[in-house]
């Protein structure tokens, strides 16, 4: 791989990373009772709780579902980052990338 090809790949990867960071990923728990939306930078932008799904007595269950929905969204961002790196590098391991 020559220097021009490496620079081209770096530019492509940077553009793909920018696109990923501006994308939104949604994680859910409890069949949609809790929904968390996160950017590709792992920033939570929205939390929705279906009030019909919980009563004041269910607060512990709600807390568990919020954590589960956040993990789901986090895992979706991580998967997207892995796919981005694999597609940009053709599966090659390049030191310093993620």
C-alpha cells in the first residue's frame, strides 16, 4: 500500500467516522417500555419511558430497564464502529484505530 492509498483510506475513514458520530442509535428494553437514543459519540440524546408500563411501585424495574436500554444503544454504536473500521480497512488491523 503506497502513501497515496493510505491517505485516501484515512480520508474515507474520517468521513465515515463523522457520519457515524452524527448518526442516532436507539436501544430498547421491556418490549419498548424504555427507549434510549444515543449518538455515535455515545451521547444520550433522548430517554423515553412508557408511563403505561410502570407504576410508582415498579421504580426498581424501571431503573433496570433504563440501564438495559442504555447498554443496548451503546452496543449498537460499538457494532456500527466495528463495521465502519472493517469496511474502511478491509478487515486489516491498523494500530491506533479505535
